[in-house]
C-alpha cells in the first residue's frame, strides 16, 4: 500500500451541529497530493459518530474511523489519532471547525516539502462567534513576506497558531514526542511547543481555517477566569517538559501571572479574544478555481467613498476576478456599506485594531489567489475597461512584471478638480515607457512617478521579493517599484487615465500634501535609499549609471560599494538632497573600514578631507517650482494654498534645506518652528 502524502486527522466529540460543515470542507480540498482521512471520535453521544460512519461509507475519499472506545479526553484522543496516522504529514481538523479554503492542504503540504527544516506549519484563522456572526483574524500580526519562521521561544511568548485546526505536522516529529506530553492535558499550545523541539514552524499568512466559538466548545465555553486558572494549574508541568529555552519563557510567564502583570489565557489564546459586536458579514471562503485577477482593497474610515470603489471593481468588463476587502478597524459606517454587496466574488476581512495601511495591504495580498494582483484604494475608482486594457498589455508583452496606467484627479464629490486645485504635478503619472535601467535611473533622480492604485502586477513578484514595508506610510509602494524594475520590465499606459485618483481637502489620505506627509516623505526617501541597489545586478547598475560612474568596469564587491556611494553624492538631480544624506552615511562607513578606506584613497583619491568638504557644501540648486512656491509665500499666500500647488518632493527638499540649519538633536521642535517661519505661520 502506497503511503499517502498527508493524513487528515478529524477529531470529534459531540459535534453533530457542525460536523457536516467540517466534512464538506475536507471534501472540497483541491490537492495534487494524495491524502487519506482518519477520524478519532471521542465517545460522542449526540449522533456524531453515526454521521461519520455514514460519510465513510459513501465518500470517495479513503476514510478510516477509529474503533469506538470509552471517553478518553482531548489529549489521549489526540494521542491515539496521531499514532494511527499513515501520512508523511498530519493535518488536523476539529469537528466544530472547518477549512474555508480549498487550498488549505495543498499550501501546507507544499510548505513542508519546500522547507524540510520545519517540523510543522500553521496558517491564520478566522475566529468566528457562532451566536453573533462576528469575526476576527488571528493572529492579526504578520510580516512583509509570504511565510514566517516561528521558533519555540516566540511560540512560548504567545500562541501564534490559535487552534489545532490551523496546523499540519511532520509525522516523524509527532512520533518523537515524549509520552509524557499526552499524560497531562496538553492543549494545542503545549503540543506545538513540544513539536518545535524538532524544528521551527512555518507560519503561512493565508486565512485557511475557521475557528468556531460556541457554547459547547471545549475551550471557548470557558470564561476568561476559568481558562486562566486551568493554565495556571498546568503551567508548572509544561515547564518541566519543555526545552531549556522554552522553560525560560514559560517561567517568565508564570512569574507575570503570579504578579498579575498578564493573564495567561491571553498568551494561550494569542489573538483569540472575545469578539466585539460587529456588522455580520459572509464567511470569506475561497472555493473553486483561482480567478485570473485578485483585486485588493484596504479601507480605513472611507464609508463615504468605498461603495463607489467596490462598484468600479465589480463592474469591470473583465469579470474573472476576486475582490478582497480589508477594513483596518474603521470607526465609521464602512462595514455597513460593504455589507450591502452580495457578490460571491468578494471576500471581506476586518481587523479589530488598526494595523497600518501597508500592513493591511500586505494581509490583502497574502490572501490573493490569482496570477495577477491589482491594487485599489477605497477612496479611488476605476474606469470599467481598466483591467482588460492591462491584461491586453500582458498578452502583447508576456515578459512584463507589471502594467500601470495614468490617472485623473477628482475631488471629494468625484468630479474633476477645479483648476485652482489641480497640483503642478498632475501629469506625473503620464510617463513614457522605459527600460529597466532607465526606470532605475529615473527613480534615483526623480523619485516615484507610478500610480499605485493603477498597478496590475504578477503575484510572483510579491512572493519572490516581499511585500510592503509598514514602517513607511508615504512611500511603501515606491520601495516596491524600485525592487520591481530590478527584476522585471514594466509597462505604463501613460496616455490612458483609467483611475479616478481622489485628492481630499482635509488631508485625510496619504496623497495629500500635509506638512506631516511632506516631512515624513522626505525621511522615507532616505530609508528607501538604504536598499535602493540591493539585489541590483552589476550589469543593470552599469547600464543605468555607467555614464556617471568613475570606473564602470567594476569587478569586486568593494569597488561596487565605493562607486554607489559616490553616485549618491555626486550625481546632480532633483532628489540630490535626500540622496546626499544617504551618500554621506555610506562614505563614512567606507572610510571607517580599513579595506575600503584604502581603496577610496588609491582608486578614487578620496579621503576624510573630501568627506568634510562634501558634508559642508550646499549641492542642491533650487528648482524653478520651488522658487515659484517661495514666491507665493512672499506674496502672502496661505500655507494651504502654497502646499496644494507644490509637489511633495519639491516641498520636502526645501524643508530639508531649512532643517539642515538646525542640529539633529533639536529636531523636530526647532525645525518645525523654522518651517513655520518659512510658510508664514
């Protein structure tokens, strides 16, 4: 008999009210990897066992129902299930939960096959309150990548994995567990901590499991105090059975519990806490084949505009799509508006606490199933043929990594902006097409010029090169476009305004030219510069910047570092001020290293004295746009009038010129006061 790749271990006890949904979720799995089903029913008395036997007799799946036995309790029932599993991997589903994606088994098997160093893999879950319909994501926290390693120490701090139903294990790791683990009441947290002694876990960020809270649940029916007391009783034994590094964390938790600094049930539950009353939304299930395009939309307090944004997606002439809406804990009526839509192509998720725009967007991209991902803001809208035009471009140029479009600017009412409100940079998205090297050079010299809510991009890019940096608010997209052109050619439909890009007067979005956005944008430019050339091949570097390099015939990594540092300081361009900040940092680092310091002296004739000179020299010549802006201020223009007609990059450069006159230790107070003097406030 051929060993199955995976065994689905279905664990039940009096789950008759939910078992059909669990069964259906197993039957729905679309996996190229053979799997069997093993049922471990713990002496159900409500008809659950009889229903499972009916299913085993009628299903085309290979199903084994373990022999009837006296009540064992949760831990021993798991022990007999684990020991009887035949698969190389064991994926667990408890009878009152369900898998809400047809990809659950496939994704977890593929992760374990790709990462033999991992002893298990787990996914995000949707915590669902059966009585109210409220739902929450657990855990909310995630990282800017498509999987994250979790070691035993991190899991001891907080239970990332929430439930057995999110987990898949290597069978050989389960076989190596000490029998003592099952001689006490070991909830999923303790079992997982024990498994991680044989290798880290992989955490994949897709929401693949529904963890149901209901009055009959073994854990969810307990009060917070009951959970706390139960774990307090078990924790000393958990400490005895754990590895030394885990013992340190668990001992710290026990101390905190005794000092009342933390309630241990919070640790065990991780992000799983009682749900607030919410607008009930359909469970976001991923069923059927993947669509061609995944559209991702994040929202925060955009109730006024989100209906138009959603409608513009669902009304696309290209209909083979899914729309993933992520609400970042809005405080307005956004979810009431979203709940009016009943399109089966929509999946809606809601965070209980605000995570930040880039983090919410990362979550949305992580849920995408299609080959292509399109981004739209919840206060913008698309023309009906937008996606089709971009797919046509991919058909004509299959080598592309992304296709962008131009946009037209609208106000709060959706109408075109009045002439006096149209910014000078309104043509910034009307870009001609360039080679990868030309785009890299353009970004270096001018900053961003691509419209984020216009992009249609291969999901493969995010999987290979990472998601958005939530440490940024203004420029996380620019950071990604730099990475994109280093690996893929792009195309811009620069003469087609296929996005209605909304500018808000009250500075409610990241596109507005508020003072905070401008200063933040400048600082983020410096952060973007730190990894501008990361992953850039020598060939692309020379093609893009060879004419400005001292010696484009680079051979060794230290030569490359020196050439790049000099580019940051020596190449005159619109972004020379933030570029020079990073360049000076790079030069200081190079001169502080014996090897590169000698190279800088011998090859380039560059010493600390040259560094002193550059650091004390004004290299930026004020642009015509900046001069016009200052002229408006001198003529008595208001702060808002001056800002709304000035590109953020131009304003940021002038802010920097003023801030350089103030010692860094005095920022932001004195810098802000000087800035106010400039703008007449």
